[in-house]
C-alpha cells in the first residue's frame, strides 16, 4: 500500500474543529482506560538552546493506531511568517508496520491543541459561559477562538497581545469567524476582567495571568507554556483553581504552571484533581459549583496527534486527498 503525503493546506478541511473535539474525547477516554501506550516525549536541544527537535511516539488501542510526531520548535519564529512548530506526523499500519501517511504536524498541532481545550471547556466550564478572553494573538489564539465557538455561544470576546497592533490585527481578521465583534485591549488584566472563559496561548516564559484577576466561576485553558521552567499563570491562579490535566505524568514532568508552585510549596502534586479522560468517564467530578474556578493545563500529548492523524488519513483516502508515494516496505529480492 502506498503512503499518503498530506500537506498543510489539506488538513483543516479533513479535520474540522467540531469533529476533532469528538476525536480527542475518544482518544483521552482510551488513555484513561489504559488502552494506549504513551512514553514521555524526548527533546533534542540545539547547543545554543535556540530550538529543539521533539519526538512523540504513541500507540492507541481504539481505534488502533501507531505513530510518531517529529516536530521542531524555534521560538524565534514567533511573529514571523513561519510557524514556531513545524514537522510531520508519521502513521504506521499496526499489522504490517507499513508507513500509511506523512501528515503536516503544524496544522494538526494547531487544531488538536485547541480541540482538547474545547473538550475541557465543554465538560468544565459553566453552561452559560460565553465571555471569552484570549491572551495571545498567534496560531493557537486563532484555533482556540474556533474551539470556544464550537462548544459555547460567545457573547463577548476580548484579545490581548504583548504588541497591541497584533491584537488589533487579530480582532479585525477574526471577528467574522466569532460572529461577534472582538475587542483588542491594552492589558491582560483588562482582557480577563469578568470573563468566564480564558485561554492563555502565549509564548511568555513568565506569568501573564494573575489569580486575583480571575472572576469566580471562570474556566481557564492554559496552553502556551510547555516546559518546566516556563509558566503563563502565577501561583495564586493555580492555587485557587480546580486543576485538570491531559496527562498527570506529563504534567508532573513538564508543566511549569504547576511545577513552579510545587517548588514554592504552594501546592502538592495532589492539587491535580484529575486527568481529563477521568472526567469524561465520570470517574472524577469536573466542576463542582458555579463559583468554582476550573483550570485545564494542556501540554499536548502524542495520542492526540495520533488520533488526529488516524482520522485525517481515513478521510483523505475516502475523499481522494493527499499524494500517494511508494515508500517501499517490501522485502527486497536477493541477487
């Protein structure tokens, strides 16, 4: 069987946000049932620490899928025409080991990350939540607007970026998608005042959201910080929230938003109330009251990429998308 090469331009149509949210629900439920194999990701830093190569392998039992995401991360690309995350997801046949697909990873990462936040919002946010604050104005800010729109009726949207001109550009460009006028604001505090949905999607290594700014009953999706030394939320924000993560082991190894408050002695590992899959399976309660602040700390894990790749590959074959290439895999005849 030939492998499909699926470019960035094809992925959004093959992986619509609303459908991706359901795909992520199935994948995280499978993880909670231990129907997945998920090693911690490996990272190879360049000597000058200007960027890294991340390797994220996984196996998923339902649907059966085996694969690997290989992605570069170059922070210097933020604000340029190039994505900060670039690479490919490789999908393999679980019976023959054949390479099935090579799919652009930038677009998968953008969509599946926001889809998981959308899923978390669907099960953790108040039903009437619709006042959205987005901190950041890049790729993840755009995809998170799409995800929030998919799970809640938005009545107000504010956006803040460290560069106000980027916030204004985002607001102008994305207002039609939101179906509501997006307000660019001059400070993160102004953006989140009274908001009941907050998405932090920045590359900031230091807190840009303070706990005292968060309204009672708000739900926060913390997405941008993915290293142990970086965080977008201050300690007070984490202390006052009921914390749910995509995967506990990953969070305790890499989530600076949680690890730094732990080092300070402000919280213990037990402050993590649940993995999102356990909430989906109703093993653990999500939101317990309308006034409770809930926090979903997202790192992004390989089964999310794998589930997305499996879905994209199946749809691409059904719709005749992608470019078929013979990668071999057959035993070579001996001379």
